[in-house]
């Protein structure tokens, strides 16, 4: 038999204090037995998937965009059709601001730069063809 003072579990029919309980009086009638260590149907609480702290240098992603659209990116796209030089300048300003401020509008800035370059090249080609 295991001795409770030695650190082992008490023998069957004895409570943890080591005293023998008579048969049938271990649990009062009508009361549920004591719960197991974690309760009925429960298990120790482990963190859910994705709740572990990220490992340094692995699996870390940049924060999501800051929310607002960059005004220079919108101006670059609009000015690319109206005044190509301004569209080109606004596009490069927008790219630097988007990177620093973590804003939205990267695609608009790139589109404004590309359209501005194409319109400038097309304008030079038209002027050169007419002279």
C-alpha cells in the first residue's frame, strides 16, 4: 500500500488525510462525487492556434496599412492625365510618404508614374514627328 506521507496517492477507500472511510459513507447520498483535477470534460488550458508569441525574426509580418489613402498618390494618378510632369513628381513623393507612414495608395502612385512617363514619351514622339 502507498503511504500518503511518502507522496504517493492514498489507497482506495481512504481520503487524502489517510483515515479509512466505512463502505458507503465515502460520499453523502445525492451529492455528486468530487470533480477530477480539471473538471468534467475539461482539459488543461493550452493557448489557441496563433496565440503563441512570435519567435524573434521568424514569421513576423509588417503591420497592416495605416488606414488612409495618400493624397499625393491620388494627385499623381489624376495629374498623370492632365499634366504629366506633376503626375511624375507627385508619384515619387507619394511612394516615399507611403513607405514612411504605412499608408495606402502604392498602386495609384505607380500607375501615376507609369502613365506620366508614357504621356511624356508619347508627347516627345509626336513633337519630333511633326518637325
